[in-house]
C-alpha cells in the first residue's frame, strides 16, 4: 500500500464521501411524522377534555362552597339575633329607669332594625351571588 | 422560521430534510459505527426536531440546534447498546464495497486496510476523519457538527492523518 498524502485523501474520500441513508429514508420518516401528528392531535384532544372536566369540577366545588358560606352566615346572623333577644330579656329587670324609658320609646324601632338586618343578610348574600354571574365551563 | 411560526412543521421538516439528513446521518454514524443504528438515530433526531420546532427560538442557529440534538441522541443510543460494532465488521465492509461499484482489487485491499486503521483511531480523531471526508472537507462544518472549536478539529485531523500515514507506511513495509 502506497502512502502519499493525496492517496490517503483519495481513499478516505472514497470510504466516507458517499455515506448516506437508505433510499426510502425520507418516505419512512414522513410516514412516522404523519403517525406522530395523528397521535399528538389525539393527545391534545384528550388533554383538552381532561382540562374541561377539571374546570367543571372546580366550578361545581366553588358553587357548593359559596352556598355553604351563605348558609353559615345566615345561621350566624340568626344566632346573634337570638343571643341579643336573650340578653335583653335577661337584663330587662336590672335596667335603670332612664334606659327603660328610652327602650319604651325606641324599642320597637331597634327590634325592627335588628329584624331587617337579620333578614337582609341572606338576601344580600343571594344578591351578591347573582351579580357575580353564574360560572360557566369554557 | 416563518414556517415554524406558522405551525407548518411538516413543511419545515420537508425543507430541513434534504439540507441536514446526510449530515445528521454522518454524525450519528461517526458515533455509532453502525449504518442501521445511525439511520434509526437520524429518524429519531428528525422526529425530535419536528416535536421541538414550536419551541425553537432562533437564539442558536438551526444547524447548531439540530447537531446538538443529533449528538445527544447518538450518545444515548451509544450508551443503550453495547458492545460497539466496528468499522471493520463484515457488514460495514460490505457497505463500503457497495459505495464504489467497480473498485479494483488493489483499491479494495487498500480501502479495507484504511478502514481498519481508521477504526483503530481514538474516538474523536476517528469522528473528525469520517466527518471531514464526508462533508466535502470543511473544517468549519465538522466543528459545528461536533460542537468543537475549528482549531481543535484541525489539530485532531492533523494527528489522525499523521497516525494513518504512519500506520499505512508500517502496513506497506510489512506487506
């Protein structure tokens, strides 16, 4: 085997210059890409479906939480009203004459105001719920 | 880049394929030394490129990006399969024979010997030699493909050629 530079170059070129993929490489790759594209579209659709389901569940949980908060606030207000009534009844015999006079004069208005406030709490809650608008799935 | 932005990935790949197929295949082959495995890796590289095209931001050049994917894919494939095949395996020899339809008997002997010598080179020198003679002898292209400075490629090439020449001289002296 002779070894001048140019001959080595010639041999190396002959060995490696023609190195290439098989003839059907592009066709095989495009077929795989088409299959991949199909799989990707299916996965995307599945992900979107899962996302919608998650959103619906979150909306349902939020609505349920809002309803329970409203119930809790209503019950709290009723409880506070009842406690006030009990406190007034219990303190009534020990109240001074001035307070008795004042309460005789304004008692009905105070009771009416408290009753309106107690009734207004759930109504305000419901109004707030309505004005926020219903949550919808995307 | 416009095709990528327009999410026309198939068209983008159809444009990239003729420009990079042979180069990516050569790069994979320089790592794997197995034609079939190199083709598989080349397919994987283009599928990865197709998947990742929407995320390509153009900060690096397209060729640098593709070669990085190709190097990583080749290294993964190399780690996944052991033992390594050799350039002087019968099937590689057969592939070499098929490159030149009518080689003379002397040329075949010379090429087989050269192939064995290339096979015995250190990995990086072997890769540089293969890619240099595959890629129309461009130092810059080989440097981009292997992610090395051009100077390193020149040094590796010089050392590889010196080794090959010395080994070839030794072979002819003993023949």
